[in-house]
C-alpha cells in the first residue's frame, strides 16, 4: 500500500515575523514545526496538511501575516509521507517547561520526574497540541492559575487534538472528579487523544470521541460543564458562543484559545453578548487566551 502523502509548506522568516507566519500555517495545517537559524536570525517554518485542502484559507492567512509584518517570504511546497514528517518532527521536539506546574515531553525523552511539576507525555505529531504552540501553552498556564480556586466536576475539551489539555485537567485535579470528555471533529485526533490518555495513565478519566461540536448528542447530554477548553479558531468560537454559554454550569469557566490577538476583542464581544464575563486575558506572542466565566 502506498504511503499517505501530505502537502508540506516551508518558508523562512525573520525573528520578528515568526509568530505571525507560524499562526498563519497553524490555522490550516495539522502540524507545524519551526527551527531557528541563529547565525541568520531567522526561522524555518514547516506545516503539513491534507493534499489540496484549505488553499483559500491558507492564502488569506498568509496575506494577513504579510500585511502585519511587511514581509513576503518565498513558499516552498513538496509532498511528504506521513511517517517521514512524524519522525523528523519527533526528533526535534524538546522538553518544555510551561508555567510553574507542567512539563511536556515526547516519548523519546527518558529523564527523571521534575519535583513539583506535572508530567504530560505527548509526542509532536499529526494531532494539534504538543505544547509548542502559544495557544496550547497559554491554556496550560490558564489551567494552572484557575486550578487554585476552581474545582470542576465536569470537564469538556472541545477540539482536543492530542488531548493534552484534557490530560492536564485530569492530572491537576483530584482523581475523584467525573470523566473529562475530549472531542474532536477529526476521528484521527480522537484516537490520538485516547492513546495519549493511556500513555499518561489517565485513560479511566478521559472519554475521547469524534464529535462535531455542540450539535453532537454526547456533548449536549453531558452538559452542563464546569470547565470547557475550546482551543480552536476565532470564527468558530464566535459562532458557538451562545451554545457554549448555555452548556456552562453557573460559575463555570471557559478557556478560549486559537485566536490571534487582533481577533481577541471580536471573540470577547461574542461571548459577552452570550452572557459570559471576562475573568482573565493571557497574551503569548501573537496569540491571546481568554478565560471567561458564567455568572452564578
């Protein structure tokens, strides 16, 4: 059987343009990696996506990045097998210390635990959420902070990707909590999330399923939720603001991410109209994470 081929898009940008072009590729690619060339003070960014998919969205995202940075990089395209991309990305995936509570490692890192830190074992791969991306890091920082005072009994990780946020919630809270429901519109991502839950020893706490957002019966049936992660994109976040507000329990918290800072007020306004209040705003590079609460 022939290996599955993916579109690989590569470009080189200066230091001050990295966040914007990395976010442009992340908006359409299933995985993005970036490597620094210290001598030239530049970054090589590569992203992979399904062949021929999201071409118009990619063109729009790159146009915005060019307008913001004033830089127009040359794009190089190629076809790569899934296995080759994963092997190359995994080899370049370092340990990451996030906030003061979490450490993210790939399975290729054999090192002793770090006292006081919660280990999240996740490989860089075809499901989004290895901890390298600003929005994932920001969500983990937000979780660390709200865990000091908010004790959810029901958790939803909407658009789970690798499952890293649901796994982090399962680990930072008491094992007596109800299961975390981790959902993704991509069946492959749901399978990856379930596998990562097993690797991290929390398979009994996480139910990973393929689901199309708030229209899914399982998601609606398990509402209301005390904590919701929605690390997706600005446009669907706005479209789903009312459904999210309805599904949150009184006093419940939603961590919204996957949005550029220039999109933050748009997403914030949509959720305020739905009745939520802003609890915290976290900025990481070109990205913003919004922590919203439902009154009550």
